[in-house]
């Protein structure tokens, strides 16, 4: 299995990277590979709402987004990571998710149910479930099939225990085996 991981955290040695490193061990133990990309190495602009993508040719902005999407498309599995800043995923992480809308207007550009793991890291003991649901919704809008969500919290001034890191190796080994997590949009509670 060829995995592509997109780390949107700017901390290259932080909690997210520690988790991804251990997932990678499990992926490799199962005969796979994991290419890790850091968002900071790419230029990704915010969606301008120009709607040019509705012509079915993808996003017209001249940055690195389409290059990253092509790398994801060539992989068998996608891992998306995002840190939580002030009760929601970081703005730069959301910027990438906003751009996923551009691939939805052409069947040749969509991810067509590509399996995906979503990793959210934060200092809180727990976060509002809306953050996880909305991030899941954004990935689903890009036609990803999320089959694993890792909500990794309570990270303020602590280190991972070795048994926790070993659990991530097991998850990496089994990534393809998890059931797809259904996504729903409850418009009744989401609108006024």
C-alpha cells in the first residue's frame, strides 16, 4: 500500500510527527510505504470563491495545491493531519480543506472514495465534536472515505508513553482494514 501523509502542523518534531513516524513503522511492516509531506514546504493559497473550478477542470489558482492533489491521487491511502488552535483546526489546515471543493466537479479529478485517516492533535482533554465532524465533512466533500479518526488530545506538556506509540504502529499496520466511517450532515441542527 502506497500512503501519502500531509502534515499541516508547522512543528516538524511535534506530537503529530511522532504519531506519523509510528504509523509509518506499521505501514512498512505491512509491506507499504509512506511519503510524508509538510504543508510548510508548499505554497497553498486560500480559496477565493471564484467558482472557476465549476468548469470541471480543477482549481485555477497558481500554487502547489494541484501538485499535492496529484500526489494524493497517485497514492492508495491518504493521511490528513491538523492541529487544533483555539477550538478548531488551524486556519492553514482549513485552507487546504477549503480547496478540496475544486476537485468535486469532475469525476476524473475526484478521489473516488480513496481511504483516508484523519488525525487531529490538541492540548485539550476533549474538543467540541463539531470540529471532528466538520473536518470529516470537508474530507468527504473531496470524495475521501474516512476509515480512521485519531483524536489525540491532552497533549499539554506531556510525552507519549511507549505503549501509546506502539499502538500507533498497530494502527498503521491495519489502516486498510478499518470500516469506512459514515458521514452525515444534519441540516436541521446546522441551520437557523
